[in-house]
């Protein structure tokens, strides 16, 4: 790392999950599916679903408050708020601006990042640069989603996969030789058609027809996204390790995007990383897109699985198609 740049670490984390649990057995009564199919094909047993009056910014705000408390900072000390989300409250204002207002973080700049499930890693990479260059002291990075609002609850091929939640992290200058060691981001925009929400933007403005034909719901070619994921997860992990000057043996904990247990198992096998070095909470929450990695990080830290000096690798993929990874030497 350039000597002029400050090291940047995670000073606090937090999460917010809606209380309502939707199990695979509940889904059996809604669509033609089974607990056996969902568990064996994905590893998911249940997911959290927000109620009708809850928006993404509500979950994001609660997760942010917990991360700020964990980091020991007040709203007035936040310089930048970055919200990674594919389910913003609305097209504008940004969800980050709504969170700013909720928190009363009057000094902060605020904006959203759209990199779908990879969004939190994109947000970390951007936030790190604000601090390393001296432009900011405290940056709040949040991954928050209410995917239940864009699921077609009659489409068994997608509705069983997703859940709602939010995770947050406060970034701050870290002690020398610790914190974020490297981030690596990528995108393959020419594969974008494999995972889309087609309507409601400038290409296909909302109309009665777009609503009637279900164009405001998630559309996915699961097989193509699966193929992309099993290739890119090991590739991104190896790439970020190389950039960080670390080897596979140096990893103490891998926190992957929680989309499908078979994808994570395949990546782990290709890399030769044992199961006990991989944090999983997919069975309880399903795929929470940009919230999946920060919620997993917060759980891993709060469950005492991460100690100072440990090397963590966060790695994800998602719509775009996008991918990203981040290597961190933990210090808090
Ligand atoms: O964050 C990024 C988001 N996306 C992903 O990570 C998705 C990546 N892809 C996947 O995880 C997998 O492709 C899925 C879990 C989506 C699907 O698993 P699969 O093993 O690729 O199943 P498939 O799509 O090949 O479907 C196999 C069969 C089909 O029936 P037929 O044509 O063989 O008769 C489907 O119609 O399973 C059927 N099926 C279901 N059956 C029961 C699809 N969804 C369901 C369901 N319950 N929920």
C-alpha cells in the first residue's frame, strides 16, 4: 500500500432482520415446491420477510444504529453514508439520503451503490478510499434489501431463494498493517440479461401492461447465474489474495455471498478451503443480496469467530453480472 494512504479498518458492525420467518413448509402451501427440493438444491430452510409497512431504509437505519453503537460513534461523526441496495425505497431520493435523515447524520454525504449482491463489497471499496486519502474519518457502509417486495410469489423458481435484511459497518482509520488489505471488483455486463428486474426504469417505464405481465419482479436464468458463480467465486478469492500478498493457507475465515450452499461448496472444494473456515448462515436467511455478507460478518464477529490479527476474505457475485472480494486483517 502507498505510504501516503492511511490503513482503513472496520470499527463496528450491526444487523437488522425482520421478525417474521417464512419456512420452506410455509412455501409448500404457496407454490408447487417441497422442503426437500429447496434444502437439497440450495441449503435454505427459512428466510425473513418484512411487513407491508417496512421499507429497505427502515432495516438499513436499524443496522446502522447498531454498527455506530458498536463503533462508539454518534450520528454527527459520520462523514459519508453508502447504501448498497437493489431494492431502494424508490428511484430517488436515494435510500442513503433517507437513512441520513433517519439517523440525523447532518454532516454526511450520502449515496446508493447498485451492484446487486456484490454491492456491500463495492461499498467497502469506495468507503475505504474516502478514508485512506484523508477525505473522511468515519464512513458508514450498509447493505440492505427487501427482496420479498420484488419476488413473484407465484414463481417457485425464484421466490424460494430470497429474504430480507440489512447489515452495516463503520469504516475508520485502522492501526498500521491492519484493516482492509485489498479489494478486487469486476463486472461482466454482457451477461446482465441473466438476472434482471426489467420494468420501472427508462427502458420500460411502468405501465398497466408491465404490471400485468410481471415485469416488476425478479427474472433469473438460474443455471447461467450458477455457472458464473462457481467460476467467479474461486477466481475472485485467488485474485484478492494475490493482491493482498496472502496465500490460501493465510485465510482464517471466508465469508461468501450466501446464495446457494452448492455454489459455496463448489468454490471451497476448488480452493481446498475446509468447511470450518467458511461462515454460513444461508439456511436461516436465504439470499439477502447486498445484505448477506454484512449480516454474516456481524454474526461471525458477535459469535466470537473473529479475533484481532485474523485474515478474513469476503467474496460475492450478483446481478450485473458483478463480482468482488475484499481481504481484511481484522483489528477492532
Ligand atoms: O445472488 C445471486 C442470485 N442468484 C443465484 O445465486 C442463483 C444461482 N442458481 C441457483 O442457485 C440454481 O440454479 C437454482 C437453485 C436457482 C436452481 O437449481 P437447479 O439445480 O439449477 O435447478 P433447475 O433450475 O435446473 O431446475 C430443476 C427442476 C426443474 O424441473 P424440470 O424441468 O427438471 O422438470 C424446475 O422446474 O426443478 C424445478 N424447480 C423446482 N421444483 C421444486 C425449480 N424451482 C423449484 C422449486 N421447487 N422451488
